[in-house]
């Protein structure tokens, strides 16, 4: 990533945690191909049980989701980086009226790129006996 400082372009290195969050924010905003181009390794694989395990299959599914849900909201609640692994805990809603779900994306990095992704989530219930909420 390049930024201007005192009239000169300076390369800014993002942390793995910043890269993971940026990837998710780009995808949620519908900029799926930009997210892949910026952060995904050619050796990428994922573990979402609903799609083939290659990068192209997940990217197409993300693009279809973005087209069907152009007002998707991703609110990062916490991000944790340890070694080559980043976990991002988010509130994901398909539109502003949606209660949404609590989602955890786990990223594995290699050579500054995302090489592996897991995602797990649970819908947020309308009525929960837990006074602490899901976040």
C-alpha cells in the first residue's frame, strides 16, 4: 500500500491483523475482486463447507452475496493476531434491518498473504436468555 508523505510516495506495511480486517471490509462492501487481488495468495484454500475449496469458487460466492445484499454491514468487534494466524470476530448483517450473525473468520498467512481461511458463525436470536448478548 502506498501513501503520500511530504510529497513522496512511501510504502506502508500493514500488520496481518490489518490485512485480515481490510480483506473482510472490502468483501462486505462488494469489492471482492479488489480484496482478492490485494490480500489472497495464489496458493489460497478455504474451509467453508458450502463451496468448493478453491479461491475462485469462494470469490464467485462472495460476489453473488454482495450483489444480493448490497447494503451488507460488517462490524468488527475484535481481532487477534498470533504468529501467522489472525482471528476476526464480527457482527455481520445482510442489511440494516437484519439481526445478523456473530461470525469468526480465522486467517492463516504465509509470505504476507492470506493462504487459508476458516469461517464459523451463529445467527443472533431475537430472544435470548443471555443478558450479556453475543458480543
